[in-house]
C-alpha cells in the first residue's frame, strides 16, 4: 500500500461517508469522513465483495452505501 490514496467524489448529490480509497490487487483501503481507514481484503471480506467495492470506488458511486448496507468484514482499522 502506498500513501497516495485516490479522492472519492460521489457522483450523486448526496454527501458520501467515503473521502478516499486505494485499490490493490487483493484489497481496498477506504478512508471515511471521520478520518478512520478500513482495510478490506480477499481474506476478510471475500473476493467478490472487494472487487465490487473496487468497481464502485472507481465509478465514484455507491461505495459508502454498499459498505453500510452489507457491512463487509474488514481486516484492520488504521
């Protein structure tokens, strides 16, 4: 993981709970508005869930909603 996270700019008119993210081969690191970062990995949340979160992040649409509705397991809180 690097220190360069991508800004998450929600395409909806709603304020998102996510402000930054970093996607890697088998993980996504998500930073929320409270500045807390959560690391979701294939081993913690499952490959399907992580890949979907990466797609939502890249599209800047629905990532915070997905996390709040599905509550995927995170590997660590940073």
